[in-house]
């Protein structure tokens, strides 16, 4: 169940980034850190597609490690360690960069920082926990 939920969330996030990559703008500004009311950066379509590809790869790692995707053999140590690595990336994102994102961010009071405190960082922490659990419970 954890592998399925984690894979589904990662897949939905990948699809959202594909939508943004093709020019969709719903929810886009709330997903960008702000400085003085303006986005701190504006990601290109290529950057959005790159993030989508990374999220899709993370979903595949979670699915394969969790046994949802049959590769014809039990999950290898490489898959488990890849799952642990992806979990670490999400845990680091939750902690943040001590500036714009994560629980450690200094910039507060913006629309993004509120969403980051209530949704984005907790979701990253939950994804990290789910990925860790999937890797931990994989057939050794």
C-alpha cells in the first residue's frame, strides 16, 4: 500500500510538471518562491520537463522496489539503494536550503512560503518516509 501510494503521488507530481512544461499555469505561481511579490526564478519548459522526468524516474524506482512493477526478478540491492537515495533527496528538500524552501527557509510571509509550510515540505517528508519504508521492506 505504501509503495502504491508513493508511486501514485510521484506520478501525479510528474504529470503536473509536464502540464507546466507545456505552458499550463494553474497553480504555477503558488509553486514558485517569491521575492518582493515576484517569482524568485521562472523555470523554463525544459526545466519543468526535467523535473517531471526525475519525478517519473522516482515513481519507477518506488514501483520496482515495492514490487508493483515486475522486472522478472526480486528488487536488486541497486534498486533498494536508489530508493534510499530518492528518499534522501526528498528529506533534504523538506529540510530546505535555509533561504527559500523547506522547513529551514528564512523568507516567510509569501504565498509560496505558506504553501511550502502547509503542503510542499510536509509532502516531501511523507514521500521520503514512504520511499524509505519501501526500500526497507524490499526483498533482500
